[in-house]
C-alpha cells in the first residue's frame, strides 16, 4: 500500500514537471487542465468509491477531461482577439501620436 502512494506522488510530480516544459500556449493549457482535472477527479473518485482504485480512476478520467478542455479552449493565433492584442503607433493629422490596435497593413507587411 505504501508503494502505491509513492507511485502516485511520483506520477504527479512527473506530470507537473512535463507541464512546465510545454512550449506553446496550447500545450501549457493542456498540461494545466490535466493537473487540475486530475486533482479534481481524484477527489471525486475518492468521495464516490472510497478506495484507491476509484481514486486513481477518477484522477485518470479527470486528467483526460482537463487536458481536452485546456486544449479546446486555447484561442487560435488568427482569431480577432489575438490579432487585436498587437498595438501600433499612429500619427494623427495634427501631429499627435496615439496607440491603437494594428490595422491590416501591419499584418500584410505594407508599412
């Protein structure tokens, strides 16, 4: 029984380490979702079944669901929200300079 606890803790630490190595936002969100889902699933599995098998099953199911949700909720790089984050400086007719979201000239390279 003690070996199972050590194995579960080691698996959790390995998952956290791998989540920290993610390079893209989608990978980071999937890893975070898997960690949160796994923890929540373990709690629900323990509450429902009250034994190690149900806790591990709940953690596995929660991790899969959390990773899927994290992956699917990542905004795409071509979405207007993402493009709107790019800010450009413009000069008004009176000579003043202001900052606003970049227009299509920026994205098409026509500057």
